[in-house]
């Protein structure tokens, strides 16, 4: 009796599942493209909302005393909520990134009346001509290559120890100001090897 009821229930669920999948198409973003992707009807703005976190687990023990004095800990190293997209034109982009982990909120300062700082990045990027982009707001300074790479793209949770020593903004995590950036497109014609012609 119970087996027959269970078989009928599974069959009904399968029928409704196949009917439901064929009846509507869901336009959900693909994996890795954020939680939500919003686009204006007239395509004058876009917004991608992303969420990520990274955990860090550590354990220490005394090897010489038979693996005694075990200490372990686990924490959320980074917890970020990010909004990015463009407004009015693809030449005017924006990025807002908020940090929510305890380690990110411990960046208190007398300049902020010792209130935790949630805003990691708040920057406008204006591509006003060719490869020139003018950045306004709070973001990372492009001091070294390791610093500019997002923590989302790192293989390890923490950066190298050298990064903290050879960094422009080592006292603070971010800086506020204006940056003028330019990308060079190096063509292969410039670096051709010399060919001897006879």
C-alpha cells in the first residue's frame, strides 16, 4: 500500500516537472555573472549585483610532543557585495564594493570618528577619448601588479608578504582621488626581428 502510494507520488512529481520545464524559459544569469543583471529598457543603464566571500581556516599543533596543543580557527576573510555597470552610456561606468567581514570593518580611523568603514570602492570611470579613462572616487591605487588584481581572482586567500611592504597605500586599504589611466596597444610591427636581405 505504502509502496504503491510512493510510486504514484513520484510519478506525479516527474510529470509536473517535465510539464513545467517545457512551459517557460527562465532568463537567469549564467554562473559567474553575478546574482542579478539589470538592464534598462532603453539600454541607458546596466547593473550587475555580485556577492562573494572567502574563508580562511588555520590549525597549529606541536609536532615534537606527539601532535599535542592543537589550536584551530576559522574565519570569513572577505565578504563583499559589489554593484557595477554603466549609466547613460557605456563610456560612463561605475563600481561600488562593500565589505562586511570583521577584518574589513576593523579599518577604523579618527577621520571617520572610529566608525567601521563598509565602502571598499566607490568609483566612476569615464572613457572620454580613445583609451583614456578618468577615474573619480575611492579605489585601489595601481602600485604593483599583485595589488591591482582582485582578491576574487587570487589562488590563495591572502596576498604575499612582500605586497604589504611594496605598496603605495599600505597604511590604508584604499585611497580617494582622481586617476587618469591609459591603455597602450603595442603592435607586433614595432618588435619585428631583423632579417638580413641579400
